[in-house]
């Protein structure tokens, strides 16, 4: 029941980002505090430092409050990116060079947000637009696609994702860049 409820809430948020404040107020009214849950379920600073020290791990920014960036004024977007980066760099004592947009679909990030991420000094930023990475993405480093990997993926399905088969089908064998 908890998992189903979570999925329903997630679907409501992704269906209409304007519902975020309403959903938060309903959760608060029922004694469900998101910050408390995040503290209980998220990594501690020590765990984050430990993870960041692994040679195969890169820590990237993701905003401070996980807002829909497209709905926020530019100065708020810049603050969200820079404040989160400062927190992470202070915690892991290393530069944070990359960024992942929260709600990285077309309704939540676009060229304005890519420009802000670039101006903030991030070397790259990933959306939630599906696709593999191709040489053409060198001109779109702040609008990179990513392909979700789940435990249900078979080895052949994973191979299709990595090789760009899904993106090729989606674009009808056209431009491999998932544009903002």
C-alpha cells in the first residue's frame, strides 16, 4: 500500500508540477515531513564522503530543494544550483563539475536552465530525456540525455539502450540529439 501510494503521488506530481505545493501541504497536514524522511533515508555526510572517494564515482549537483526549475525565476534557479554545489563541495572536499536536472523533462528544463547551468560553471548537465550519448552531443553538453537502467533490464535490452537503438527508433533514425 505504501509503494502504491508513493507511485500515485509521484504520478500526480509528474502529471502537473503545479500540484507540488498542494501535495506538500497535504503531507505536512498528515504529519509526514519530507525533510525528516530524506534525513532518515538519504546518505549521511560521512557516507557521501565515503562514496565520493571511490574511483568509479562522480558526485554531481541536483539542486537544494528539488524544485521544477522551469517554474522558478532565473535567480532562484541559479541559487538552487550554486547553493547545492557549495554544500556538496564542502562535504566531499572536491569539485562538483556535473549536474542532473530534477524533473529533467521538457516541462521542467529547457534552454534557459541549460544556460544557467553552463553559466554556473558546470561542465555538463543531464536531463531525463531518453537516449544514448553521441558525438553530436559535444554541442549540447548541458542538455544530455540519459537512459534509465532498471533491475528488469535484460542484457540484450541494456545493450540496445547503450548502443542507442531506442534513440534511433524514437528519432526515426534521425538526429540522435534529444533537443531541449
